């Protein structure tokens, strides 16, 4: 376990040793606010609520779609490019320990960025009387979903030494994980595919499970979905690394 | 003890390492020599547990590098080619990370870190980010990382590459000091480094071992080994002198270089120095210099590897 902790600490510190952390956090906060207040019409809605359509959490899948791959693309691709992977892989660590340490650091970093949106929470409480339980659930669902995006991105980053390729592959893969749960996609699909397939695909989507959780309904199945997805991606990440370490 | 048995590594159809076997015992400083692309780095990467071999196996102090990887890696200190590290970190934070990842107990950590800082003279740059350091300092940070846990086995891929002559000398002294009870494997293409620090040298080319000997043993393979060079102040006497030397039974042949220096190569098993010296005295040659040649490693290296540059 100390191996995971060592990698975790190093990785998390490295975000703050470079401009990545500050750029990411500022852009994340600006976009989260912009989407909510301008596109979401927060004031026009007249509701002190963060989970409604068009509100704060509604935009998170879209924010993560581009921002999380920007964070995850460097996880392994950079190590490959700089050669430090050779150092990391010859330390007395199991590969999964390095994978877990890096993933958890990226996840913790995302959680920090998300936590910094707390002024929005304070604002809605100042303006009205929101359901704070639902807001907590929204944050919880958002964190879980960020973990899912990150795990996909980490796995794809391990497959290449080129960060741009890692980014593009991750955005595409994350979009595919998101799309079947979107209303538009369901309408499109239902014209050409049987309903069971449409529902089946939707039940595999981030969107569907995130919506359930952020409504305040915390169902074991939704938690299990994210846990299994993250576990499977990290397992794949470990295998990719073991198969090709050098190139 | 490192035991390498039948090690083979293939990249597609290219065989980088071809059925390599050798053992290294404590106290040995093994120099891995070879032309570029000979398979030195690939071999070291496999022994250090970074690359899996296509065939064969590696035991490090009894632990198989593939099946008991963590146990084996604990005993190894490894400096990868180019001394990679994390450029945004400072040497202090980087080495603290290595200490923690290597599971050095927190109570020991402070002491070990201070030791390697002093050993590699890192104190002045501890709080500077690694990407602002000179190549020499970066290499030393890489060495510090390899030495931090005082490993039984040190594998150093070109440890003095990019260092200036003073730093090279320091690193060689450091290796020499540690050599007594450790197993040290270094790769290099600097022959003077082999003479300076190694007590054993393996020459490989095309992934195969071509020679495995002490540096002195390799020198003895040189045609210059025990040869005698002399130079006369009067160039007019040179042809006659060369003829006279050629007639000595201890001399197999002679060569004359463009500076007028005669080199006499010994007949097999003979030592021509004394007879040539006696001859020179008898003939009253005006000697500018007369000396015994030692073997030339570079020449041995070239003849063994056959100019292989693949």
C-alpha cells in the first residue's frame, strides 16, 4: 500500500508543480459557472436548485468530456515520452500499484477542482432554500462520473507516448460512453433499433447513471456501475503497461 | 549473484539479444562493452526488470526477475540510459519519492537521503527543479536514485555519459569505493572507463558475447601487448636499426610509423624488451625513447567486434 501512497503523493504534487493544476482549475470553474448561468439560464429559472435540467450538474458530463481527457492524457503518455516509465517500472512496485496511485492522484485532483465550486452551493443557499441532500448526491455522482472518465483516459494514455493521440482517443471513447444516455441519441436510435437495444445501451451510459445519482436516488446498481467501470479500465491499463512497457 | 541464462530478446524479427548467458558475483565490476546497437541497453533493461525477455531467465540474488519481480527489484539499483527523472520535481522531492516507493523506513530516510546528497555533491541544487539542472547534475541525481537504498546489485547504463572529465573521475572513484561487496554492472563505450573501474569486461555485438575476460586479459590479446617502441634521434640510422631488430629471434615483425617510431611486435610467448635494449646499447643507437607497450583495448575491441556497427 505504501507504494500506491508514494506514487499518489508524487503525482498529485506534480500537478501543482506545473501550471497544469492552475490552468485546469481556473478553466473548470469558469466553464462550470458559464454553462450554469448563461446557457442554463439559472436566474431565469428562478429555482434554487443545482440538479434541474440546464443547471449546475446538468453540464458536468460535457465539461468532463473535454477537461478530463486533458488531465488524463499525460498520465502515462508523458512517462513514456520522457523515459521516466523505465524508472517507475524498475522500482519495487507492482504495476497495479503504480496504476492505482496515478489514477487516485488524478481523481483527487478532479475532486479538488470540483470542491472549489462550493461558492455556487453557498450562492443557492443564500438565494433560496435548496434540497442540500440532492446537492450532496449531485457532487457525489459528479465525482464518480469523473472517475469513470479518468479511468478510460488513463487506460488510453498508457497505450501511446503521444499525448495528443491520448487526448483524442479519450474524448471519443468518453463520448461513446456518454452518448447512448442522451435524449437526442435515444430518439435517433429508437427509429432504427429495437427498444431493448436502445434501453440496454442507455443503461451502459454515464449519463443515465449520473442522472439517477444526481437526482438524489443512490442506488447500489449505479454505484456498482461506476465501480466496475473504473475497475475494468484500470485492469486494462495494467495489462496494457505489462504488454508494452518500452515503446 | 546475478545469473543470466539463455537470454534472448526479439523485436519482431530482429534479435537484439541472442542467447546470452553469464554470471556476476559480488565484488565484480562488470563492464559491458559493445558497439552501438549491440544489445547492451536491452540486456540491462531485461536484467533490471523493465523488459520481459523473449526467452531465457535472469536471477538476481536468487529471485527471478519475472516471477519474483518485486523481490528482485528491491535488491537492484538501476540507472536507466539517459538518467530519466521527473523534470518538474526538485532533487530533494524526487529522491524522497524514490525512498518512499522503495519502502525505506521513515526513520532511516533522513539519514539515507543526507548520505546520497553528500556522496554525489547534490547539496547546492536540492531545491532547484531538475529540468533547470545541468546534464552532469541530472546524471548525479540519477545515480543518487540508484544508490539510495544501498543495493546489493547496481546496474548503471552509461553512468558517466555527459559528465566532464572531473565528474567522470569522481563517479569512477565512487564506483571503485562501492565495488568491494556489491555486484556492479556498467555499460559503456568508453574503453578507458573499463580500464579504470572494471575487473571484468564482456564485449558483445549483435546480441552475442564475443569476449569475457579481465581488462588485462583483453589487453593481452592485443598485438601491442609486450611490444617495444623506440625512436632514434638520428633518422638516417632508422632503416639499419629496423633490420637489426627484425633479426632478433624474440621479434616477429616491426612497423615504422610516420614519426619515425619503430614498433617491434613480439614473437609468440617472447619478451623482446631486454634483447632490444641490449642491442641498442651494443650498437650505440642515439635513443630518443624506448618503451614497453601495453595492450591497446581499442584495438582489441575493433578486432573482436570486427568493426561491427549495426
